[in-house]
C-alpha cells in the first residue's frame, strides 16, 4: 500500500507542476506577448470545448442516462452564469475610484472550474492506482497529455483577465494542487468515492462550455482582420483536434 501511495502522489505532483508551463511567457515581451495570448485564448476555446464534448460528456454518459446528463450540463452552465453575475455585481459595488485593478470574472471562473476538474482528475488517478500500479501510470500519462494544452490555455485566459504573469502562474499552480486533495481522498475512501465523481463531470463540462462560449469567443469577435480571424479559427480547431487525438492515448 505504501508503494501505491508513493506512485499516486508522485504522479499527481508531476501533473500539478504542468500548470507552471506558462513560465515560458516570461521570455516574451510587449506586442509579441499580446499576439501569443490571443492565439492561446483560441487554443483555450478549442481545448475547453474539446474536453467538454469529447471527454467529459461521453464519459458521464457511460454511467448516466441522457436526460440526467443533459440536465447536469445545463445546470453547470447556469451555475457558472450565476457565479459570474455575482462576481460582476461584487466588482460593480466596489469603489470605482480605487487604484487596485480587479481581474475580470472569467479569470476567477477558470480558476474555479479548473480546480474542480483537477480535483476530479486526482480522484480518478487515486482510484486507478488502487486497481494496479500499471493502470495508475497509464491513467496519469493520459491526464498529463490532457493537461498540457489546457494549462497553456488557462494561463492565457488569466492573463487576458488582467492578472500579471507571476500572479497568473501562481494561481494556476494553486488551482492544480486540488488534484493532490483528490488523490488523497480517493486513497483514503477507496473506490466508493469514484462513483460520485460521475455527477461532477457533466457539471464541469457545462462550466467549460459556458466559459468558452460566453467569455472567450466574444473576445475573438473584437478582431476585424480577416487573416487573423482565420488564424484564430484554425487554432481553435487545433485545440479540438488535440483533445480528439488524446482519445487514442487513453
């Protein structure tokens, strides 16, 4: 059992460190960085939609009927709508003369949704290692490949929301650490906790769909240049194709 704990926690720590992938941006400055952020937002849209429709929803349909899954997806969308409304009201009610800049709610939404998603990943990884170490390693590898494009996109969204590079990197890392809590709970409670995660998957999918469609895609509409719009569309497709390709590695 000690060996299982070591493998499980080592795997989830490595996965959490992937959230620091945004550190590469520190070498980019000025207009060049802004240009790449726009592309990474497009990648984030593709990754969020691809993750929701290719991974989370099909996985939830394996254990839930269509009606239940659909209602939970809608519930996820409405939950994120209400949360974002609350964040908007909260910021609007604050003294507008304060010099402190308040990041856009989309940044807080992405941290919340990613934290929930990473927590679920941790539970799945912990439960996989309880089956066997090879199964746990295979699951961890699939999660790692899944996390790289998503963490790049999440970091770009945090920058777009107004966070500094250092703060975005730090908050993204803290959000990733919820996976450690997930694996801890899975190892303590055993496989009984894994069954409950199926209810969270469609809710997380609804959240991802909401963030991509309500917050990120409208930002791309601000671009009027045809060639840049085409490039954004192609990068969205790349994000979706990456998530699709991961099906063959799971």
